[in-house]
C-alpha cells in the first residue's frame, strides 16, 4: 500500500493534530531531471503543490503553516534559477492573493526580505498588508531565510537594546529570545516535514525546532499531495512526545 492509499482512509483526530506544521519543500530539481526537464520545471510544478497544500492545511485545521521556499544559501544558485524562482513567487502572489483573502489566511514572510528583488518584494509586502487583518490560518513563507541568520538578527537587536540601556542582560531568557526571532508570537513547529528523502535540516528554524517531530518522506515536493500531508499528520498523532520528561510526568517546556 502506498503512502497516499493509506492516507485516503485516515480520519484525523483534531485533538492530536499539529498546530504548527513546517515543510522543507525539497526535490524539485531532481524531480525535473528525472523527466529530462530543466530544474525550473520542477519549481513550476512545485508551486502548484504549494497552492494545494495550503488549501489542505487550512481545511484540516492547521493553525500555522510554514513553508521553506528559499534559503539564504539558495542565493548561490545560478542566476537563471534564482530569477525563475522569483518569477514564480511573483506569479503565485498575484494569482493567489484573492484565494488567501477568501479563506481568511494571513501571509507573513520570514527571512531577509530586503534581499528579494524590488518588484517581487513590493508585491509580497502588499499581499502581507492586505491579508494582515485575516484571523484564520497563518501562512509563513520562508524567503531568503536562514536559521543562523535569524539567530544573529535576534542577537543583534538584543545587544543593541542592552547597549542603549533599554534591557538588562539578566532579562534575556528563552522566551524573550524567541520573541526576537522572525517567528515571534508563534508556537514552535510541532511537525517538520521534509520531502525528497534527505535527513537534514538545511538551516531551517534551528532554534524553533528544538522539540519538533520530524517526518521525512521520499516523495519529491512536486509529487507531494494533500493525502501525503494528511499521512504526515496521522504519523504525528501517533508520536509520543516527551519534551525531556518521563512518560509519567510530561509537560511542555517553557
Ligand atoms: C527545493 O527543490 C526548492 C528550493 C530549494 C528552492 P530543489 O531545487 O532543492 O531540488 P533538488 O533538491 O535539487 O532536487
Ligand atoms: C532546503 O533545500 C531549502 C529549501 C527547501 C528552500 P536545499 O535543497 O537548499 O537544501 P540542501 O542543499 O539539500 O541541504
Ligand atoms: Mg534541494
């Protein structure tokens, strides 16, 4: 039985659903190469999946969906591939903005957004602005995102506040540090999914992932369907999370 067959018969238990799901959408290039196509075709097909997965995540009651779309390291790819990815982002935002509004979804971008080309950035900022009053699912696009860069920017802001006397060193604790990250105010991801089979984090949500459950699937991102998302959530619901405690005395970390 394939993963999608299993997923079709699943009935998800809303009490055991992850609140925050984060996805490393990997494998577009290899998927295209297998078909003898250019890598950018993989990105184009992958963008179709983005739409479907957002819709499904919302439908099954996920509160926060974080999609790793472009890393700080991805800037070192060939310029043609970067341009194609930025174009796809632009087209996605223009086409899907209304769908986000219709579904009460709020978009946020996490990462060094200032590095995104001006025209695309303007459309991105506009979409963030128009969806900001929405109260439904929070959708994070990690764009020009690096977990290390996130920790550095938080540290710099904290250091600046200490230097200017606004903050005492003793006031820096885990909760405050979390507040200075791009994910400020959000719960940490309960479930991190990586498509395309690699067992690595690739600089994603390094701080926030401390106690996330990890689900790796061999399925490439352009083949990742709503049923695969449901299967990942079902697998999550079977996990026993301990947060460093014993089975008997479990509580969430602060
Ligand atoms: C993920 O697919 C999309 C981005 C990182 C932008 P890749 O482009 O990394 O595809 P593979 O991993 O090379 O197959
Ligand atoms: C991670 O994929 C980044 C995104 C999915 C945006 P990569 O393809 O960049 O990661 P590596 O190079 O395999 O570690
Ligand atoms: Mg990759």
